[in-house]
C-alpha cells in the first residue's frame, strides 16, 4: 500500500505541473483540431487526443503538452491495474476501481464529465469551451485522481485479516510449498514415497540416548567379567590318580 501511495503522489506532482499549463494544452488542442478539420465535435476521448498528437501536431510545444497529458493518463491506467492486482477488495472498492478503469479507457466518452469543487479546471475555460469542447478532457485527470484516493481510503478500512489473506495468497503463488513426499501413479494405483525426516542435532541426541546407555552397560558388564576371570586361580593340569605319599617321578 505504501508503494501505491508513493506512485499516486508522483502522478499528482506531474499533474500539478500540467495543470499550470492548461492554457497551453487548450491551445494545442485548438491547433490540432483545426489541422484535422474537426472543430465541430468536442474532444471526447483519450484516443482522440492521441490521434491529434500523432497525425495533426506540427510544433514541438503542442506535442510536448499533449504527450504530457497522454503520459499521465497512461500512468493512471497502470496504477488501476496495480490496484486491481493488490487484493480482491469488496463491492465498494471494486465499484470505484471499475469507474477508474472506465475513465482511463482510450475509447471512453468524456464529453459529459465535469470536475467539481474543489477543482477549478472547468472555471478556467469560457462557457463555450467548457460546455461544447474541452470540459470533459480537462476534468479527466482530477476526477480519476479523486477516485484513486477514495479507493485507498476505503481499502485502508478493510479488515486486516482480509489484506493479510491476500498477501499470503500472493506469496503462496510465488513460493509454492514443497511436498514432503512424492506420489507416483501407475495405472489405477498410486504409491507415495516419503522423504526421510530431518532431525536436528538436539533431536538426534535425544533419540540415540537409550542406545548409548545400553552400550555403556554392556561395556561395564564385559569389564566386570574380565576382572572376575583375572582373579581366578591358575589352571590345574589334571593327570591320572595316584595314592597319597607315593609319587614316582
């Protein structure tokens, strides 16, 4: 969300520069419409401004301001796509976003669009210009900016678990969880091969402690047996029986 706000602030800064040159923008539209022999119809879409810029613009000043308008509209369109991908939202935020996407569409009719207070872009036009020619095209950017700000305000009021669930879903899509075992299917049957469990050093110590105790006890028993055998009298060689006192060597 912070990145969205930063992007929005950047577009607003560019629009402030454009807004200071509104008279230059209107003059550029007048020149290009005259070159196109199209002074009867109002400027009613972004696509129409694009056509004037590409085919009927003869000086660099007019082209610069027209391209500036088109670039701001392009950035707003990209921002709407990012808002749509950020999280699913609810009925209110989705309705606001749909309106933004419609407004920045190249073929959308802007002739009936008017920016209201506190925006004064329409007030800088004459009555004829505002009503019949340029009222919609000068109102487009401030109206879309207001819609984006409204979307951000409503989104920040959404439950935190909804936003966290969306972020978790995005992370799961980027970093899928690795399975602990692999399943091999042959025919109608399936065999699950389990990978050996991983044990830490502490786990291995706790698991092998009984074995170490048994080995120690066996070692002690062997040592005890050897010590007993070491204290036994020497071996007696058994020969034939002889009566006592009569030993012939």
